[in-house]
C-alpha cells in the first residue's frame, strides 16, 4: 500500500443528524464495485453561503435609546442596530443575541437591556459587543417596557413587573399593591418609578417593593405611554386620550388633543411630543395647543421618540427611522443599513428582480440586490401585503388585498387598476400563461382573465374550498392549493375543478411546483408531498427536511429548492432526501424564492433579501478522473471503505464531511499520481449521509457515502 498521511479534525462531530438517516430499502448491499463517473452533487452545495443584500432598507422599529453619541434601535425580527453618526448609517449588534424579535430597549452607561416578544431579556454590559440571555422567558409573553433605576433593571409585561440587581442573573417579581399587572410602560423620575397599566397609573418610592394607585381624575385607565418633566406628568391612553398632572400624579386632568391615537410620549426642552399613527405633534404649553411636525411616513404605528442635543429621532413600525435636526421642521429618512423588511413575494424579470413587502411596498434591483429602488406607491392603504408577478423587466402586476389588481408597463413608475369583475380581493397568488391570468384569493376562490387583467371572471365550479392559497400551471393542467381543503385540479383551464387528495396527509397547501414529470406541493406543518400521476395520489418525501412548514419552491436544472420557516433545502434526486443549505442565512424563515441568472434569492421574514450565487454552480465536471468507493452503502462495526481513483491527474487530498459541512476526516495524498487505491476504517460514523470529496489538480469530485 502506498504511503499516506492522515489528519483528523480535533472537533470531529460524529453525532447523528436528526432526519437524515435513510431506510435504504432501494440500496441492497453491493457485491461489486460501485462506479461513479460524474457526481451530480457538486461540492459547492456543501459550502454554499448566503449573503444579505443591501435591502430593501426599512425597519419595524420598536424602541430607540440614546447614550452619548450612540443611538440604539430595537427592531422586530432584525435585532438591535447602532448608529454613531445621528442615524446616517446603522450596523447590527446581534452577536450572541438569543432573540431578534425585540419589543423594548433601555440603556444606562455601557449597559443595554432589550426585551423580546418571547418574554426573553438580553443584557449587554459592553455596549452590545456581547449579550447574556435571561435564560428563561417571563410568563405571558413579550417584554413591553424596560427601565433603569441606579443599578437595578426593571422589566414588565402582562404578568407584572420584575427586577434584577445583578444584570439578569436572578429576577424578582415586584407587584405588591399593583392591582393590575398588565403593565405597558415604566418611567423613572429621581427615585420614583411610575407604571402605566391597563388599570391606570401606579407609583413606587421603594424601588418597586410596593406600588400605590394614582388615578384620581383619570377617565380612561388603559394607559400605555407616560412622560415626565419635573412635577408634570403626561399619560396617554387608548383612543387618543391624553391626561396631564401638575402635582406628581396626585390628580389628573383630561387634555383635548383631537388626535386619533397616542402611541408614544416624550418630553424635551420644554416641549411635549406625541407620536401618533398620523405623525408627530408637539406642544410648548403643556398640551393646550398642538403643532404637527411630521407626517412623512406611510401611516405606520410610531413606537419610538428619542432626542439628543441636536436631533429628534422617530421610529415607526414598518417605515423605519426618520431624523430631524431642525426641531421638527424638516425630516429625512435614516434607514441606511437598517435591513428589516418582510419580503412577501418575489418575481424575476429579464434582468430585474422585483420583491414586495407585507406593507404594500414594491422594490426592484437590477444589480443582484446591491441597490434597491422603491417603485411608485400604488395606494394610500397601510399594511396591505402585496403579491407581485413580473412578465418581463417592464410589465409587472400587483395584487393588493382590499384594493385590487394593478399593472405597470414602465417598471413601476405608474400603475393602472385592473380589477373589473373581482369582488373578493383577499389575494394570495398571481400566475400567468400567455395572455391568461389567474388570481387566487382567500375566501373567494379563483379569478380568471383572458386578456391580461382587463376583465376577470370567477372560476369556482367544483371548488368546495374557496380559501385558495396558491395556484400553479403544470403542463396542460392547473392546480389549486387551499387552506384546509387540500389540492384541486382542472384540465379545462379552470372551468371545473376536482379534489385530488389521495394520500395527502396535510390539507393546508402553501406551494406547488412541477419538476420534470413530478408534482411537488408544500404544506403548513406536513412538509412536502410528491405525485407521479398528475395528482392521482401523493406520497410524503420529507427525509432530511428538518422543518415541515414549507412556504415556496424554485427549480434549476435537476435541482429543486424549497423554502421553509427554518431555512432553505434542496434535492437533486426528486425529493428522495433534502439537504439544508443555510450557511450565512441569518434569517432562516424564508417566505419566497426566485432565480435570476446564476443567483438564487431568498425573501425572508424580517431579514430582507438574501442572495446565493454558488448554489447554482455550473462548473464543468472533471472528466479525466474516475472516483470509486465501495461498498456503498457500508455497514458493519468497522465500516471499512475502499477508495479507488484512476485517470491521469494528481490526487492531492481526500476529505469526508457530514451533511452540515463539518469535516470529519481528512487525508493528504503525498505526491501520488493516479491511479491510486487505499482502504480506511471509520467505526465512529453513525448511520446517515456523508460526502466524500476528492481534490485533484484541476478541481474536485464528490460522492455520497451512505452509512447503514
């Protein structure tokens, strides 16, 4: 046997990967050598990396806190951001942060505390460089508010108020005297704590040990925001009600504002500021009169108001951050680096990628996501998820719930409504076939247009479930996926539909795709099903799929990609098994997939758009070498594997990886010309799938290795 050197990774991972073991019923032990001239699975998949594109830039801001020149913004779904230049640019501070869905923030010196919608609290004592989790979620959900009093941190939710004096190592409930524990806000004035609750305002002068109700004069006790200035307190309640106290909360008076809502209150330099769904207002006379400062964001809830010595910062839920350095006279958007968009759908034109958000905005990129441009706003409706379909670079359709179908023939510069005949606008999907369009609606079934949307008619004959979530054109047939009713098929252009649910174990269908002669559908919680007889029967194909909440499909060549709430998976063997390809996908929940040129794009849940240009690698195979390994599959306690390499090239190294890309074996081949043969034993390997990679002078070859 030729000489060789073996190196083993000190961090060898021999743990079985859940969900990746196969029954191998079709892989009987082989008595002859298994030869693979060309491996169809390229090594690039093992190490394929996603990268977040530069947008679209927007943010669901839940809080802003300022310490010196550091401005911190907490977001729902994208964690914490930092700006040190008054909001001109932002960077993330998420290293070690256990939850990105943040609801509240407070800062004191170098210490930052953030509360999550899950009830978890993370604390950093080094300006966000690292984080320590509370390790547990407080009962009854999200952390509504956080406050510092000296070295004590107070947090609150619907279960009351909790405090820690050791940066979260231990927590104590402090609710004595608190007759309503649905706490929305805590503010500090000197040594006093004020808490706004669903049962009015409470005060504590004992570091939270006891609380006293101070509701005299309050005619609306549903208090969710407070502001304090000297002896003057302001309390904002539901329905736009504002109350003022000049005696430290002993008594309250109603202040007529005429405002629709009061989402946030803040006091600064003699002015009281109110954030509402219609903009920011200020008063210089304690609320007697109001001046509107800002209404430049698209009717989104305002969750944050903050000030430093020269700027006012407004944080909105979906509109991002706006800044004024002119006391509110002029405002600019300050979202550079704030990538927190919820991407609902994506559609690729000839060279343009279009994406839409759940707030009704459409963005386009012509350079792979390096820059994004918002199209002209279609309607003034707020919070309307938009589903898009692009026919080419210039023609794009947008289906907007409560508004209708719109078409643009100039890349989104202008829009024309195209809704004649549509009575239910709860859209979920648009598809086209030539001049024909189909629109799936939730509760209204499916609409059909023969003239690119000029007129629409219902096509629900035989459709017993009108909650249509998706529609696909597969060959000569159309398939509808419904919520609760499974799959329906039409062979006459939608004139009639028939249920085809034999073998379908989950009837909540989110996505459908045809891949060669097979049909695949993705379900909510049941994973993926395949049909080889045009929907006559279905079989689950979930081996390796570690998340069964399937949202979307895409395909390229013989490879099928699937997006789930737990990341992206692919299969190159028609769903026999799936492999996760999530390196760099820091926001795993994937809502939509789209392919443009050599790049696959993933639209994510509050993480914007990610791109991967290595998954669709078209590197030519090595044809000069033949790489054989046997037996395959391998079994037995010793797991002896023989490698044979023949051809004319030099083999440099041999490595084995698990399905997560962890190197578990490496062998350097010292100056050996092909052919080369040698045997190794790997008794530590557990049942599952592994990948054996051969490095040669001109490239790499890979084979799957099955361990029984």
